């Protein structure tokens, strides 16, 4: 069974993206296409990465605009059949509702607080309270607006699970195997910690894609998750 991992395919070109996707697909459930790669190659990158792989595609565009524009963008990408599409929760209730209504066959995931942000940064942009408080408020707003998934730091998974219940998919970036470089992430956890806290899908990029063998790196993390699951059973 594929591990609940979305590999962030932040490749320098479409050929590398396709190669990475093929190498990790036997081991993980999902590959994630971010804004940079999508803007460089457009819809072609989705079909190229999907290829013959039985893997879900997570289109991480973090849409944030007026409701009508976001709805139009969601309809525009619907033909690509992404399993997950992200919007920014700070876009508000009407925007999230518009995205959900325009994407009946796609899971809309609302991004709460980016894992690159800390409380000083939130204060700079005028968001009151702690990162945990901000994530909770945005999570509740998003679910009330129809979002069926949330993107949050591993540090907020446990509290958000208690807040929104078992039926909402929690997606966690900022996941790093023990000893890996934190990169530009401020709030991180290991894959085992994130799953134990209640995460449903782990977003992991550079620890896999910058490895000498991305497929082997994905397999190793997947195996560690299976061992942790067996130990806790």
C-alpha cells in the first residue's frame, strides 16, 4: 500500500519532474505540482507527471483572489483532474465556497498558516495571536465554508483534528526526516510525529527529490511509517 505522502516535485524542468514522479510513484500515494512548475509548463506538466503512474496529483496553486476569479480558475483546471487543489483560507468564506462549488470532483484544501511563517511574521502582516490560534480560526472558517481538507503545520495537526473532527483531511507540509535540513520551514516535524499527531497526508519535497535516488528515499520514508504504524498498533 502506498504511503500517505505527497512528494513535492519542484523540479528544474519537465523531464526531471517526470523522472522523479515515476521513481517515487510505486511508494507514495500522491505527487504535488507547485506554482513554479505549473507556471513554467502549464497543463502539460500534469499529464506528463501522471503518465502511466497510478498516483494522485495534488495541484498546489494556493489560489487567492475575488470569489468569481477563483471559481473561474478552479473550472479552468478541472479538466486536468487534480485530486487536490489548494486555496488560501485568508481569501475568506465566499472565496472558499466559490472554489468548492466550482470543483465538485476535486478536494479543495484550504491553506491555514504557511509553515514558513512564525509569530513575528504574522505580527508583521497584522494577524493577531499565535500561529496555533490563527490556524484554528482559519480552519474553522474553511470547514464552515465547505472545504474538506486543510493544509497546516504538523504542530497544529492535533489541535485542528480536535476542532474539525475526523472527516476533514489534514495535509501537512514542513515534514522532515530526523536529521534532515529544515530548509525554509519554520515549524517542522518528522513523518512519524506528523502521522502520530493525526495527519492524513504528508508533503515531503527536498529530503526525497534531492536524494541521490529519489525512489529509494521515498521507499525508506514509507517503510519507516509502516514500522511506526505497526509499533503503535
